[in-house]
C-alpha cells in the first residue's frame, strides 16, 4: 500500500512565518538552528545549521477536543517548499532511530491499539499494518522521545 507523508499545510506555515500566533495564541519564537534535531514540519527537512527557525506550539487537528494534542514544533523562519515527493519517507527521519506512530479515526480521535514506538526502518511496514484497520483514517508520526508531532500519513 502506498503511503503519503503530509506536512503542515502551506497556508498555515506561511501564516506562522509571517508572525501569526500559534496554537497557544503566542507569536512564534525566533532562534538559530544548531543543525541538530530541528526538523521543519513544512519542508520536512532539517533546518540547516545557522539558519533562522521558529519554535511554536502546534495542534495538528481541526478543532480542540480531548485527543487533540498540542505541542512544540520547529519551522523554517523563511518560506520553504513543501516536499515534492509525498510518497517517500521524509528527510527529517534520516538518522532517527525510532518514532512513535498512532492511528486516528474520522472523528480525529486515537484508535486505541494503534500507538507504538517502532524502529524508523520498519515504520512504513508498521503504518501499512495499522491502515489494515478500515477505521483508521490517518496516522501521526511523532517523536519517540518527546512526543512532538512530525507529520501526518495517509493512504495513497
């Protein structure tokens, strides 16, 4: 089964890069990337060392509800392109040992039994297995260490 790796929407990224408030109503913080562990959630590439980046709170759900986790993410400070190939595991996972994956239903709530930490090299196969459940609409890949949202995955 082909998978599609979906970054945060370009319109959301551009608004945040232009100074719009984040999920907590705060203006994104500006920092300089140290080049290590600063994955941009729009271009799905590491923010290069020395480049300006934003740190902000993000909620990857359409509306607040008990399962709508909100947490910190990084974003390139300047406009960056969305990935050109959404069917390949994004560059932000290069060198990452393991990830947390969780399936969600059409109601944007976690499908219990789908959450697990998996070796990054085995993540695609694990997500295909999660999608065997027809009640799973999409999957989030999150940091196995900090639970930060990385990207959304859909069938495709």
